[in-house]
């Protein structure tokens, strides 16, 4: 499939503080075309979720941000997150890997993180007007000092081509974006098909206490639905931590 708009306008940088920041600034110009991508070989102040720093070595990870202008109702913001996680997961699985989406939107292989996503939306009149989708994928980083992370090269036994992987991401984002706009139930279905530990036991930590539960689903508000001692419980992002 040839991409019609995602990645048709690409800004390639060697070094930048954060591709998300760079694209946020550029997108203040309303005429910036939807599907514009900023890619960098190195980020000096990469941003992660919950104000964390995203650490990546130069040339050893994929760092990219995509501009979309979805005009979706804010009530669908988690569906929008689902579509992005799904697209990144599918792009990685193109290499015959078994990557999964760890709620809410991390990409895992086995029980280690291989990719992270940071979506920064601007809302106007209850619509997601602009979305800056930041994607970081560990390609061949030194993972020996990062016990909870892995890289694609570790599993593939060779370093995948970053350009090829980027194009796979663009294709999947574009394909799923059309699905999201036409028939969003498919996105929800596919997200669940790829959900890490779905119907499996997982250990969690909440307010200093450990508990086990069976991951059932993710609801439309983005809460993780877990069966704990026979009862369904609903957790918000940041409320529980997965324990391995
Ligand atoms: C996370 O899992 O905490 C999210 C990590 C997101 C990292 C990417 S790398 C490209 C883009 N620019 C940033 O500053 N962050 C995102």
C-alpha cells in the first residue's frame, strides 16, 4: 500500500531536543499538512509518559513524531490511543515478532518494553484538533543496563533498517486511521487481539500492595478491566503498576 499522506512530508534532523517539541512548534502554523513527520537520529531531551525522560542512544533507536488532525470527539481519545498502539505493534510484527500492546500504550516483546508512545493532543470545542504522536523504538540500543527494556536487534539477531520500519509505521497508521474513521469497532477488536496478557494472570502493585488478577479488557474510558478474586475492577492509568 502506498501512503497518501502519512510521511509524505518528512523533516529529517540529526539532533533535536525532542521530535514532539519540534513538531508542536512547527504545527502552530495551521497550514502544516496532516501526516507531516519529524524524525531524528538523536534526541537530547526525549520526553516519555508522565514527565519521564526518554533515553535513546544516537542512531540506535527510532525517534519520530507524526502530526494528525483527527477532529475526533474528545470522548474517543482512548480509541485514538488504541489506533496508534495497534499501528506500531503491527509494524513491529511485520518482522515475524510477537509484540503486544501493554496497556495503555507500550509495546512489549515478552515481558520487556521495546517501544513507547507519547501522544500530545490539542483540543478545541471538544474535538481533538491536532495530535502529535511521538514514537520511540529501541532498535539496537545497549539494553544491558536497562532490565525492563529490550530491542528489536536482540530478537531479530540483526539490526533492522530504521527507514523500512518507519515506512511500515506510516502504512499501518494510514490504514488504521481510515478504519478508525469508518468503523472504529475494528480498532477496538484488533487492540484487544494484541493486548499483553489478555485473559492471563498478572501481578500488580497498587498503593504499596501487591495483588494478582486476570486482565480482561480495556474499556472505552481507557481503564484496564481486571478480574480480582472473581470481581471486575477498573483501573485508571497510573493507578496500578505491572510487576514482573
Ligand atoms: C514512553 O513510553 O514513556 C513514551 C516514550 C515516547 C518517546 C518518543 S521518541 C519520539 C518522540 N519525541 C519525544 O520526545 N518522545 C517521543
